[in-house]
């Protein structure tokens, strides 16, 4: 791998190596630019994926250098429901390894539908929210969805329905097995006249681009993939970036500030070398790309205060960190007479699409969601959670645990969440992270509309499980989000610098050589399946950046 | 495992090497096997092990299928307390001290008395921790010390081969 001297003025520093950062690094390096990728997490099993741990206990209690997710005790964060409360300890966690969240995610890879880019003009705005149109249309982004699907490797059904975004190219790979939960969902859908399809996933089902197809090992979400079937950034994108000889990945490198000069241009990044006693290093760069996720991206902007940018970098709108959407869910579970064995295969085999569109009149709330069939529980997880309706230990616990084993199915729903300005990421005034920097503080209470949405999806889940033939069904309680890996909206795109942080090409309105691309760019949240759109936005941003940089002017 | 084998294990020599194990996590697999072969404990004294073993045997009892005792969960817990759960050592020592104020020997009590006593301390950190560790010991991979002979995995129908072809269950058959 190419190594750069930090004093060398590289073309691009990319902060973050996940769904967006890896796309940026790969596209920029392939175009011939010098790129340094900063990743605060460890290497994981980058380049030797066969060594990924499949042991549930050590995955649950990893050694520090084997962690694949951030640790809320070190990447400290706090949480409160509203600005009147004092924030307490938070449990927000995200992918934190070379490849980011894509190394361990469930890998659902749904596109946004065309109307999810202009909900304000199509359905109207809602009081108390920041619902607005995106500055980019589906037609503009469609070619980049296709490019992302084919380069990254997405498997899915090729079905024409208004419930799936129109595609200029089909998915490159056939879908994963629907599993028993998916088969039961299809049975229920027949009765209830719902549209169900196999899931769309960044998991390859046959050999593709030199990687092996999924072997359905079942130690999937939360684990690294030992056969490289999960199309993570670490196997699908970063090796191509590195192979150009233009790209260096620096793991264990925690950026604490994006620095600027007197003219307000970014000059590089200051970071801690975690494996070198947290020595501070300055990496010079002509242009900075920030792709640190929907929560760390705004935090780093707020940490990058200077005389010129007293409220944080790129924050003249005051909207850095605001309009946080961290993702709402909820559903129901049921027991079936025979084993489903959901512990085999990927997490999600099939999804109900019928409630994706908005139907405010009929449902009494704004928004929609995608329902996914699951049931995967690994042995320790199952034992600790315990059987339904039984004591938590003793002979009756054991009896029920054995009786219910492998017979459970759960509907997990991915539901719209409205952007509300008071839901935000900012800096905690007291708590510090393990490096002594102000901890992330999350403030969030969903809009009342979203509680109706969650209840609706819980009720539909109960109906579906009954229709599928469950012998016992139990519903989740409505539960508001507290953070999580799907965080979006915190550096929103827009044409007007007064009400947005980045422009339609992800350039910060206030800093001509700073590009911010990841979930933070989202204007509205879609149906809480963000990754495919994050990847497509990054391809589009990179395309623009390459063209602009080649003309010698990245500020356009 | 028969009762005399278990008693042999509990009567085995006291252990050394806790520091070695802590330094070598997660390479404790070999160590776990050795410890079991020797009947050695790294954290517990033998009387302490007997008490925890008896609690674990009520959390996940022996019925018509093996329980925590046959699955050798006590060795899992002993290793846990010098590795990933080292921060729980005090919970155990404090809990055992409290238990000693309630009974001269929990292990020697009749089963009904044991259950009644545990019902009384269900809400304590100590009981909750032993409960969670017992269950982890039933269902973690055998090289962590428990789940002897994959007894736990067999009971819940878990196949650890990590390589499957659809159909997976009863409802996705073609």
C-alpha cells in the first residue's frame, strides 16, 4: 500500500471508510488523485477475511483491537429526550473498523423511491418538521444507483412494481434464499393481498468480482464475513482504491479537527494515532471529504471550531447536527408449529412492500415503512432473551426454551421518521470521550406522527403473523429511537445556504474545499434503509468532484 | 458426566495461571480443556465452586436432558471471571459472602430449599449475573469451558457447521 508523508499535500483526505468514504476513496484514487483515508477503528480482518471470528461469545466480548463496532464506553455518548433534560449515558454505536458499518450490517440495500426525493412538493410540508425536497431528483441519481449496485454487488429480485424504484439495469445477482420466515410471509401475503418480495441485499449469491457467494453460515449481522460474500466497502471497494497505488488507508486514526486557513479553506486534518500513544499528527490536504456517519460527521464539524468558524465548521446555517433521524422500528413476534431455523442464512429473506408509500388519508399518519421477516437468534442471544411467556430461569424456563427453539419469527419494520430541528447531535458540555474530547450528545423525541406510524406497523405485524398461521403472537411496545447506525439528516443538502449545510454536490456552503457525504446529507429519511442511497450519493459526488478537480477547480 | 467424575473435578487441585489466562484471552480454549482435565479452578476456591455450581444447577436444571452441571458450566464461569468478565469478580465474592449469611452450605440444601432461597435473591446483581453466566456457559462454544459435548446446542437444535443450503426450515421447502 502506498504511504504518504503527513507533510505531503495530498489531493484528498477522506474521513471514514464506510459506505460513503470507501466509494469516494475508490473513485478518486482510480481517477489518479492521491488519497489518504482516515479510519478511527481497527483493521478488522481486512485482506484476510477468512480469519473473521464466528464465535458468539468472543464476538460479544471482543478484545479492543477486534472490535468491529464503536464502544459507547470509549466513543462516549450521552442521550436525552429534550433540551430540558440533562443527558445521561447513551448507548449509540456504529460500525467502527476499516469498511465501517458495511463490515457487519444486515446489508439490506433498497433504493429510495422516486417520490422520496420530493415529498414536500408531492405531499406537502408538516408543521413542526423540516420536510423539504432534496436538491437532487431520482432521475439524476438513478445512474449512480445502478453503478453502485453493479460495482458493489447487490442481489435482489427483478420484479416490476410501483413499490420498487424503476431501474435502468436489473440487479446483477439473484436474491438470497427467502428462508422459512419469508415463506410464511408470502403465505400471509396471499391471504391479505400484500406485495412481498425476496430482500435486496449487499450479499452476493454466486461468485462475483473474485468473491465467493454466500454460504448461509448464519453468523451474519454483527460479524465480519469470512467468505467475502457480504459486499462490504472493505472487500468490494477499498482493495481497488489501494491497488491504484494512489490510496493509503490509515486505521486507528481518529480525526479530532478539520483545520482551516485564514481564508476559510480547509488545509487538512489533525488526528490521534491510537497505536502511537495517541500522538497528534497533522495531514495536509488540498481537499477534505467528510464521511464519518450521520452522527460523527456533525460532531467533527462542531469540534472543528476556529476564530473564523466560531459555531463549528460549515455551520453558518446553524443546522449542523440538526434534523437527526436515527431510525424507528418496532414489530411483533410469533411462534409456529415447526422449526424455521432462522439462525441459518442472512438476517432478512423477504420484505412486505405494500406499506412503503404514503397514504395519510387512510392511515392517519404521514409516511410508511418496509416490513422485514426475521427470527435469527444465535444461541447465547436466545438463551439470555429467554422464551416467550416463561420464567427467566429454572425448570420451566428450560422447558419453554427447548420447546420454542427455532420456532420464532419476528417482523422488524423500517419506518419513516420526520426530520425535526430539535432532534440533534451536539457536544456534551461535560462528558468526554476516551481521548478527552467533548462527547457526542444526542437529543431526540420523534414527532407525534411517527408514534402513530410505529403503532400502525406493530398492528400490521400482528395481523400478518396470525395470517401466516402463528400459534402465539406478541407485539412490541412502541419505542422511540435513541440513536443508532441509520442516523441521517445532520448536514442536510440544499440549494439555499441559509437552510442547508451542503449543496447538491455535497460541497459545504461555507468551505469551498470541504465535501460532506454520508447519511448526514439526507433531507428526508426515506424508509430507514439508507445505505444504498448513501452509496449512490457518494458515486454522484465523486463523479462531480473528479470532473471539477480535473479542470483544476473543485469549488464549483 | 456421572456424579463421581464431577466430584473428582470439584476436588481437583487449586489452580494457578489466572494471569496467564487473562493475558491470552481469547486463546483460552486450550487452557479450558487443560483446566477441566485437571479439575482445576483459576478464580474460585473449591468450596466457592461447589456453591456456584449448585446455583447454576437450579438456573438450568438437569431434567430429562443435561443441565448446567452436566454441561460443566462451572468451568465456563470460572474462566469468564479471569477473562471477559473479570469486572464481575466482586459481584461473585460479595454474593458468596451474602449467601454464607443465609445458609451454611447452599450446595448441601435440599432442592426445594435452594429454589426458595434463590427466589428470595432473584433481584440481586449476584443472582442475575450467575443466571446470565450460566446461560452463556450452556450456549457458548464448548472451548470456552461449558456446553460440554455441545449439550446446550443440541437441546435448542443449533447446528454449528456454519455452512448451509436452503431450505433451512419446515416452511421454505420447495
